[in-house]
C-alpha cells in the first residue's frame, strides 16, 4: 500500500498516507482497489463507454456497515465521493475523478415475502435480479425495461417501465429504505421513520445519503403476459404514431407501450430488403388477465402492413430482457429526454425527420406513453414531480466509434432543442444527458418540489458530502 493523492469536495487535493488507506481497508469486510492495483481498469469501468474517469479509491462494500465506514472516511478527509450500484447512469455519476467510489455492485441479494407481497433488495441488485426473485411468486415491482439496469439508480430518480400506467413509477412502490446519512449512521427511512428522507429519496436521487437496501411493494403480475413487438416501415411512421397516440388514450391501464423510431435488425424475421433500414417498432405489454391480452393488443398489430410481428404470450422475465442485447456494456451512450404536453402532429414530424438524420443506426427516439397510475399520484407525495405529462420522449444516441462522438452528441441535442416548443418543464433524470445544465436541470426537473428538497439537503447534508456528480445546492431556500 502506498500514499494516494485524492480529490477533495472543494476541488483541491489531499494526500492519504499508506497507513490511512490500509486502515480503511482493514475496517471493511470488502476490499479496495487503487490505481496501482491490477484490477483498477475493471474497477473504474461503467456501462457507458464514454465515461473515462479515474477514481483514487474504489471501495467494494459488502454491507451497510462497510458503506457507513466509507462515508465516515470520506467526511473525515473531505474527499469527493460517488456511489455506484449498477453503474448504468448514462451520465456516469457513479464515478468521480480522484475521489472515493462507494461500490455496492456486489450487494445484489433479493428476498421476497410472498404472503405480504414485499421484496427486499440490496442496492447493487439489477432489475433482472429483482424480477427473477419476485416472479417465482407471480409478483413484480414496477421498474425499467432493460434487465441489466441497476435498481438503485433507476428507483431514486423515478423508474418508468411497462407497469407505469397500471402501478406507477418505481418510487411509488418503495415502502422504506435503509440508508447511510452524512454523519455515517445507518438509518431507516419510511413514512414513520425519518419521513423527510423517505420523501426526498423517492425521486430526489442520491443527494441525501447512500441507500443500501429497498423494501418494495410487489404486485401480482404474470408469470406470463401478452407482449406485442411489431416492426413497421418508417415511411408510414407519422400516421402510425398518430394512431398509436389515439389507441393509448383509450387503452386500459394494464397496457404499457413504447413506440421506437429505430433500425430494423439484420435478423431472419425481417424481410431481407428491410434489414438495416429505418423502422418504427411498436412495443406493448398487457399485464392483465392473459386470456384478454391478445385482443387488447390487437390494435397495435393492425396499424399498418408490418415488416414483422413477434407478438405473443411471453414470460414476464423475458419481456424484461427483450431489449437487453441492444444496450451492451462499453457502447457509447448519450441520452436526453423531454416531457411533451401533447404528442402533436408537428412533434411527430420532427421525430420522423430526426430519425432519418441519425448519424448512427444504433440510435433511437422513444415515445413513452404515460398517464394512468403515474398521473394519479400526488405531486408532493414524493420528490418525483413530473407526473402529469402524457408523453415522454427519450432521445437515445448510441454508437461505437469515438471518432463519431461530436456528430452523435449534436444530433441528440438538436432534437431536444427542436422539441422544446411542445415540451413541459423538466426532464426525466434517468435520461439526463451529461448534466450540462447543472443545478438548473435539477430545479426544472423537480419544479415545486425543488425548494423542499433543498431544505432537506441543508438539514441532512449541509457540507455536501453527497452529490459529487451533481449536488443539490445546500444553500438556504
């Protein structure tokens, strides 16, 4: 063990002598990795290949006690600190240059009480871990749509997926959390214990402590559901998107749907002439009674003359893995998002034109149908504030060659700006770009909840121990 130069919260540096670093490792049940260790490049790698940061120490934690030790260590030495669970935040917020990374990626245990309908998941769990455990009992928690995504990062900023219209966002199923606060203490936050923290972490992100486990309400779903996956020619996209808009306005809340302007894969189920061509993919999941699913989703399969129709009954866990292969580790990602007041014909035209202008065929424009249970939630029950928008547009710029960075970043940013005349204030913070807008992005995303969040931050973390990637301002509201 050698001395290590570390970044501090104030932007300066400090040197930790070898004994101090060894002392931290000795107090952990887990292990630490530093730049001098053989596994360092693996330890600093995250899902987004664009993120290239060099932490001073990566501390692999095995329990909330390990996490608390790391938080106390960072506070004592005023170190810049970040937290990694799944490592799938597109902005790379789980890594901090020169700082201490509290890594919970090995804390993936999930336990289910099927009688009470409660799942308890450690913060390093992936969505697939949670789905596998709950589906053994015919239960599910509303989460995202890619099973390799980390639960904690998704949940703390909302959590939208196939169940959003029936059951709301992930934050709406959080019964309590175990977390380590800025003073290094392990606390439970629930409606009855530390209710200010319970409110804040359900949408407010990691600014208020390190959540080490979640107690989640699980709901009857599956184990088989009806899933529609229909590929249409892009030439008919404007008409089909308008029809999809009308159908979703009248659809039961058991249907969650996502329309994706994308590229037809080079697969046998696509006609040879259309492989690699632009396509509109209509995805819809019906989680009501299985024998009603085929009829409920028929309208999405008859929007035009499809290139391919992969629809049918499917295990819910397979639906959750349906998109996994399209988001491999190490690809370059830049995702922006904007809520629309309405998916107007003018907005649809912009989306279709932007699909044709994509610099990478891997990129997509996702039209998320919201409403239902999400919209019925109170705007101040959780810190997640954007509940009333009927549509979320996800602008996913995905590519492999670093030489193409500039073109792909510009494409996403240009479409984001072009959609603003149709947009509501705020963005979905799981698709945040690289947080270029800084604290202004938070203020818009949280709306009327922003000042209340600042008050919690001031009370619970006045020295800004947390939030190295994008700290909630702790100044007095």
